[in-house]
């Protein structure tokens, strides 16, 4: 039977390759994930203590077609059934981005299916639409990943205003650097998250940085230096370092700042909904602290499950859907833009 009120089915094949995950996904109508395939290169980069861009690009080339085919297979769909192809075109590592962008352009050219370039951060934010079916803008979103720490007003689908950003290191970057210093290895975030459960967050007092004249901006490099100084001074004095206490105290310092800025921003701008996104958003202590503070302040709190916080293509499919609905289409001149700013798309 024909249902005249049924919304047109929009199937987006999404591709993400901006850093060290080769990912593809099929998303229906922006909120329903039919497949979410992620080939993680983390094990490859661990031996170097961080992502090696050249190795990442080469591995993306090796894996991209396989991952795309797997995404279609798991979704039970054929390429011809796709309404659009969405791909991350920035920000990220240029060589890594180029692999996804080239694959998407080639598939779009060969099939005639429209191409949509997606901003990686818009993808992270849009991960919230997948499991929170009722979530609609406006809301405030804290995006904390390995490369970014942004406090963003999501005014409408695809309409953003950044009210706070980091002046130096991103939150995830600080997690990774501190983890390396206390011997936990890469990637540091999940390891610090785990180890901190055994430590005392009040054991060492680390600074909570404020940026003069920019109340929502972040700065994490001073905190990172404070941890390094603490470790050095322990070594000079011959004192044994309790890694769990240092991890927990560092984590608490990051969380205090993220929570304070976020709640303050939501209240000052008069919003009543708040969401988190990016790899650091999967941090268990951060989620617990935000849950508590949002409840205290009458703010509705949204978060994606951890698999949708770290890099994936389902979030790009969600963002791509809303861009598609707005009429955004890109030409074959779409290029990788490593330092692409939010809201500065090539339209
Ligand atoms: O969003 P993402 O996967 O990639 C970027 O776009 O950067 O974020 C990766 C970052 C890494 O710095 C990683 O250490 C951090 O997210 N991260 C975490 C946790 N899981 C990942 N940080 C704190 N706690 C976690 N549980
Ligand atoms: Zn990311």
C-alpha cells in the first residue's frame, strides 16, 4: 500500500578518513544507522606513540574500498540505492582526507549519485542525532577531540557559532601527552580514563587555566606543563610517582574546566539543551560530572554512545543528511581542506 505521508527515504553512504580510522556507513534519514564499519589503525600507530600521517594515508588507500563495500553489504543495500555520498573533507590530515575525498568523488562520478562534503566537527556534533531521536537544535555542544576543543551554539541544522575554543592544545591532545609522560602509551584518553578510577583526583593540585577576556576559551598546555614539572620534581627528589593519582588529578583538572565553561555557556546564552561530542566525550568521569551539573541546573543533557564519540562515518552520514535536506551539493572540484573552519564550507 502506498503511504502518501511517508517521508522520502534518504540513504546516505558516508565516508570518513580524516585521521587514523578508515570508516564507511549507511545512514537512513539522518538518524538510523544501517551499518557503521570502522577499520581502526590505532595498533599500527601505537609503536610510534602517535599518528604517523604518511602511514595513515597509505593504510587508508589499502582499506577504503573494502570498508565501503562492507558498509553496503552490512546495510543490505546496493550502491544504486544511495541518495547521496557524504565525505569528510576537513579538518584533518591532508593525505588522509584526500583518500576519502577521492574515493567519494570517484564513486559519485561513476554512479551519478550526488556528492556532499561534510565538516568533521559537524559530523561529531551530528552523532547526537542518531541515538537521541527527539534532539533538535537549538542546543549548545561541547566538542572535545584530539584536535579540537570547541564550545558551539548549534542554532539550527548546519548553523553554528563557536563561542569558545582552545588557545593551544586540544583536550584530547593533553590526555595523549600526559598519558605518554606517565608511561601509559597511545591513545592516552581511554587509558587515563581507566587508570583514574584507581586514583585520587585530589592527590595533586593542578591548575585550572582561564583565558583573560575570553570566558569560554580553553588552554590546556599549562596544565600539561604542570604535570611534566610535577613528574620531574618527583624524579629529582627520588619520590615514587603514583601514576593513578597523577592521572586522576590531571583528568579532574580538565573536567572541571570543561564542565564549568559548558554550564556557564548554556546558562548565559539561555539554552536548555546541552550535548557533547568528540573522542573525549566518551570519558566516563566527564560524562558523570556533566550529567550531575546539568541535572542541578535544569539542563537536558545528550551524549552519543562511546562508539559514536570517536571517529566514525555514521556521524558523517547524519550530518550529510541534514546538508542534503538543505540542498547542499558539491562538485568534483571538492578538495581536502586540512584547516577547514566550522561554518566555512565551500557551498
Ligand atoms: O574524535 P576523535 O576520535 O578524533 C579526533 O577527531 O581527534 O578523538 C580522539 C581523541 C584522542 O585524543 C583520545 O585520547 C581521546 O579522544 N579520547 C579520550 C577518551 N577516548 C578517546 N579522552 C578521554 N577519555 C576517553 N575515554
Ligand atoms: Zn574526530
